[in-house]
């Protein structure tokens, strides 16, 4: 499972990222808080933290991150095979 530093919001955000990228696979997509339907005042920082954790774990890849007016957008993001396996494990564990 993805390490979330004990922050349940980051864990939810990370799972939302994996689920959405799995739905979009194999096409790379630009990912931002709006594309994921994230809400709340800290949605952009939660997305940044989640994407960093997921990328460091090898569960997602992206071409670049562009930040405009404090809003991050991850260009051409895709879920990796390891990300698919991690998502399946999360879904199994929550059943």
C-alpha cells in the first residue's frame, strides 16, 4: 500500500488517482484536482503529496508537472503495472 504519513486524506487522494488512471488506461491524461473531482481547501497540496508518493513508489508516471497560480497539473500521467497491482490489492483489502 502507498505510504501516506498517517494522513487519511492523502491516502484517499492516492487511491482516487490510481482508480482514475486505471479507468483512463492506456491513454495518458493530464491530472489535476478538477479532473479527479477533488474538493476542499487543501486539494492541490493533497494531490501534490499523493502524486509524489505514488511516483516515488513506482505506481504512476507522468511527463511533467506544471504549476500555474498554485494549481498543479501532472501532464501525461499513467498508472504503471505496479500501480494496477497495488490498486487490486487495495480493492481486495477493502472488500
